C-alpha cells in the first residue's frame, strides 16, 4: 500500500496585466471635475497598474508581467490594433502566462476575439472585481447581490463562443426550428435573475424592518465609507475594539458589520463598516448593492475614510463621492466628516502640508487627520462625532424625583446634559438635548414631557 498523498491543490496561475492607455496625445492625463468643481488629475500609469495588480493578487494570481498599451483608436473587434495584439501574444508566450487581465471593460466580442488570438483566458476589470466579490461574500444577502451582478454581466457575454451554442432544439410537434441553445441559455439566465431580484426584494423588506426597529432605539447611526484599502476596517476595530478582518488587501471586507461605539460624553452610537469602493466600479455591482449603500446614506453621520498616504488620494475621494451621488443625488454633505487616515505613513513635512490643508479646507466640517494604527487623532475624532450627532435634536427641561434613577441614567446615556440643578428637596432639574429617537423613547418611558420653568 502506497504512503504517498495525492496533491489536489490547484496550481497558481500566472497573469499578465495589460493597462490600456486611452490618452491619444501622450501628454498629461486629462482631469475630471469633482462635484465642487475642483479638478482632479486622473491616475498615474503606475498607480493604475498597481491597483490592477492588487486585484489580481486578491485572487491568488501570480503577476508574470505588466504592460501599458497605448490605444489611439479603440478597435471594436479587439480594442487594440493588430500589431499590439501580436506583441501581447509574444509577451504572454514569453512569460508562460495562463491569464491575461485587461484593466478596462471589454465588450463580449472583444473578449472572445482576444481569447482566440492569444489562446489564453481573458478577464476584464469588471469580471475581475466580480470574481473577488464572489469570493468575499459571506452573508446570504451578500451572496445574492454578487450572484445577481454576475448574471447581469454574463447575460451579455453569451456570444456563441462554443459550438454547442449554435445547436437548435426542436419544439412542439411540427419539428420547427425551435430555439437555439444560446437563446435557451439567455432565457435561463433571465429566469435566474428574476428569482434573485425577488429574493433581494425580500431582503430589502427585512432591512427596512430592521432599520425601523433601530430608529426606535435611541442610538445615532454612524457609517464608514471610503475607497477600498483606505483603512476603514482598521479604524472600525480601533473605535469599537472589534476584530473585523482588516488586511492590506483590496476588498478584504464585503459584508456590512454593526457594532456599538462609545462616545466621550457617555452616549452610545451604532457604527457600521461595509464594502469599499474602487474606480470604475461595475454598474452591475452598484445596482446589486444599492439596498446596502442606501442604508449607509441614511445614517445620522457618514465618515468618509481616505488614505492620505496614497498619491491617488484625491482621485479616490472623487470616485467615492461619484458613487454616493449616483445613489443619492441630493446627498446632504453636512452629515459627512472626512477622516484623513494613515498619517503615520507620512514624513513630517508631508504631514505639516496636510495639516495646513485641513485647516484651510472650505468644507462644512473640517477633516480629521488620524492613524487607525497608532491612534493619533482618534480622541479628537470621537469628540467631533459626539458633537455632530448631538447637533440634531430637541432641548427639553426635565424635573426628576430622587427615586427616578433609571430615567436619570437614560438621559445621561442617551442625551446631552446641558445643565443640572439639585434642589433642597432632592429633586433633579436637567436641561437635556435628545435626538428624535431618544426623545421618542423618553416619551414612552414617561408618558409625556413637561417643560419646566427656567431655573
């Protein structure tokens, strides 16, 4: 009897990354406009390739080579010209690549033709991101959302790549032409999409019920948003002492996580961490994750976490705001705080420049410079969070008897006590600011609110 084990571990696939450069003039990359009208430079060539490499590494691919391909005029059949297609084919053969990653979105025809020309598997940027999301999804909702996005993407990819798609299936008793296999596949995908949308609608209804229940609880909601790998999960762990997966990896976190956040004034809040964004986020994913992102936008306060050590910080911030404005065109930015993270990776000169920028920033809320690793700036951030969630609310005057200890504890925990006076008979007079949720809870506990005279 042999003692040797059979190794069934799949081999590591080698990938070549091709970054199409659509800038036909060869000069500086064109700029895009932020919502405020401030121009933002498009990504550097190295940054685009590094990001694509990060996506590939997240799928356990080995980077065999990278190449920037100038595209003066996109070819409808292959994107690249014939000479460039041959050049890339030689590169793939030279490094013995198994997969070719194109760092842009390909049409179904382009993908099929390139696979034929190179005899390699070709994956575009959208397919790459969808594959990562498929691996990262853990909850039922996350899996449904990713599966819906994948089917929406694949529905347009049925382009008779294989011969079985050209066969016809006879129907009825007349032996007529029937429907081709490709038409049958399209119909099956359409049926699956219909079922998934129904399942997601049920999830949306459940989310609405949970959201309504949370609104009855007197806790403000704080949501983290930001570019992938900006340090949201690390910040989340630092603020809540939780142990959410936090890695130097694109899309390490996908499913939404909720935890309790203790604020300096004694109040508690609920903080949520969810999926990060990326440039050219596939519209299929934006649509599928709409319910999740809509809930984020309904938070009392949104923390936009940014990696300020990244040279592409401005462009990344623009990408995040672009997605948020797409989901909620009338987004109230007064409910948003920018958190400039990873300042521990900056030298003193760069940190001083960034600090000056923060002081002169014209946003409604000044940005906070923090390090989720070292804790720098965290206490000041927490103080500002407490101040912001207390801005909205109603001031009331309350008189409590000495035995009303439960009400007194509630007001201190869930409100902001602006003043207190204890009279000779032991009664406690408070001026308190309560959020709408806390006010509703207080009314349930007492039956009514009795405004007091000034004291």
